[in-house]
C-alpha cells in the first residue's frame, strides 16, 4: 500500500514537470506548428472534401447567394449549361411575288428631288418641342383602320424618328420639293388623304400635320402588309433581319420617303430603293435625342 502511493506520487510529479516544460516552450516563442494541433470534434457537416485545403475562409452563404451561386461547395463539378437558342422569328417572310393590292385607291407619286442648292423657307410660328411631342403622341395613339384592320398601330418611336429625320421637329419648315411641316407632308398627299379618309386636316397646322403623316404610315402598313405579309401588320423591329426587305417596318419606312410604288408592285418582290434613309430612321427609333423630349 505504501509502495503504490509512492509510485503514484512519482507519476504525478513526472506529469507535472512535463506540463511545465511544454508551457515553457510556448513562452519562449516556439511556433504552435511544432506542436500537434488539437482535433475538435463537431457534429456540424462540412461541404469541403476531406483532402481539400481549408486554409482560407470560404465566402459566406449570403455572399454566394447574392452572386447567384448555390451555397457551399460541391466535390462534383457543375456541368456547363448549353447556351439557349435565340427565339426564331414568328412573322412570315415577305412573299417572293406580291399579291394584288386590296387597297386600290393610292396616293400620288412623290415629286422629283429638289436641287441640293435650294434652301428651305419658314412660315409662321414654330411649335415647341412639348407641343410637337403631344401632337405625335396623339397621332400614334389613334386607330386608322377601325373596320378592316383595327390592330394596325403606328409606333410612337417610328413617328418621332420619322419626324426628326424629315424636319428635325420643325413645324413651320417648307422644303424646296414641296414638303410641309413636322412630317414633311406633300400637298398632293394631304389632299388625297383627306378625300380617302373623309377628313379635313390642315397641312400647315402642326397637329393635323402629325395626323397626316401617321395616316400615310398606317395606310402603307395595310397596303404593303396585304401584298407581301399575309395581312400581318406588325411593325416590330425584332421581326427584321439583316436583309432590309425582310420586314414590314423597313418597307413602310422606305415607302414614306420614296412612295409606295417604288417599294411594292404587283407580281414583283418587295424592294427597298432607299437603304440609307431606312437605316437612318431605324437608328433614330432607338438613339434619337427626340425620344427623351
């Protein structure tokens, strides 16, 4: 019994000396890496593989989620998603040969271009930008074919862009070729429009001038849409391809500048005789400063 006590006391004393030696090493500045790292036991699962280094902290779950990533890591790499195909266009391509027009009453052909040396003149008071915007917005909101084609609408961006291309939104400008006002309407076209649609628009009134311009765009939409696009009257830029004669929008823009006869002819393919004009108006539909007025 005494021997066991002495042996126990000796063991305790040896353990005490060993602990002091370890503490002394740490106090002298020895690196903790020289010692065996304690193993912490936890019930929390980990997403990191057993052989993966964990020296750097992983991003927080909230940070990963804010970037659209799934929280945590996965030992199995996520398969790369294949790029989705762009939606195919749903509008019909223009017919190779035009059908006979359903609209037999047509406006007069535009006059020959005026000499480049001729300068426009100005009469009366010019409408403000706010007044021009209100007139164009009202004109775009109207239904021009309430019976035969009530779904035809003239996009406001198209009307604004055309007015900017034609006159720079100057309501009191008179061009050398005869074009008048905001939409540069020809007097002969205005007379024909009033007779065809039983209206009494005044060409030199900026509000009526906007209606006359929009009326022609709506008329051309139906005229060309019936001949080449199976009565699909959508003037949507998304339906156009790199080919200028691929969509109704481009054809209507071309017609406003060159006349319907230069664009649509029975028995012939759709033509775009003025590509520069069409490209300018199309660009203005998205980039014109007038869109912010």
